[in-house]
C-alpha cells in the first residue's frame, strides 16, 4: 500500500495524497480562525496541487471562506474599536 501511495499510480492513491496535503490547508484555516493570525505560506505552497475533483472542490471552498474572512476582519476590528 505504501508503494502504491508513493507512486500515485491509482486513483485511490492520488485521492489519499490529495487528502494528506489538504489536511495542511484545513489546519492552517483552523489556526488562522482560532488564533487570529495569517498563515499564507500554507496556502501558497498548496495552490493548484490537488489532482482529484473532490479535494479540489474542498480546497476551493476553504480558500473562498478564508478570503471572505480576511475581507471581514478589518470591519470586525473597526467595530470593536468603536
């Protein structure tokens, strides 16, 4: 199984590899949201690397939500100051 995973020659192996890499994106999203910090390197290093439609769609959703969260942050900080 390990060799199949490493070789990524089967659809299942590619899916598992994508899930493994996506977990890093998901962790970065959770850290950013819970700790109020920006972790752009995690997103930059995984941009466009997913090969399976399902994981690509999940990645797109996380990035969309991150973008919305980042856009909303200045307003949230501004309203706290008032």
